[in-house]
C-alpha cells in the first residue's frame, strides 16, 4: 500500500505546492473530506475553508475561497480560485475577502438576479465571515 501521493495546489496567481503527502483535508462544497493514497477517483467543488496538508515534511494549511479538487490514481490536484498560505494570512487579507463577498452579494441582490445566485452569494459571505471566527482573526 502506498503511504504517500502526489499533491498539487495551484491558483490563477501561482503554484503553491507540489509534493508528496500522506493526506489532505479538503473543504468540499458538500462537506469536508480527506484524500489519502488509493482514494477512489473523485471530483468535487470547494467552498471557502482551510485546506490541511499532512506530508512527511510536516503539516501546512492554506485558506481557499473556492475551486475544484480532483483525486485520481496519481494523486490530488486542487485548482483554487484564491489561496493564501496560513503562514501569510493576516486580518487585512481576510477583511479584503469578506468585503469582496459582501460586494458580490450586494450586486446580485440589487440586480434582482435569480434566487439561486443570491443564495450562493449569501452563502459565500457567510462562509467568509465564519472563516474569520474559525481562524481567530
């Protein structure tokens, strides 16, 4: 049985990680899940949350605002909308993300967008605000 798998984390701005890992906890849109070697192939969307990586070199965490995760026989690839290593995360970063979510919600609500878009924007805002509480920022 393999004890590690390949993990790649990228965002539109940069590649953040490419390494062998034992497990990665993913904030999936349908709930948290942990990808490990020999996991069943899966494709899931991400919700805002903390992606937790367990590698032989140690643990690391990344804030993700959304995106996709694909688990294959070769490993795990995460394409995040935005991601910030938790070692670089500040209150200013979080305030900026919350303000963006607030503006998105306001825009879709004022545009009388379909109910699903308004609900999605409200969920994004709630998730971003909850992250601040979770992280203690």
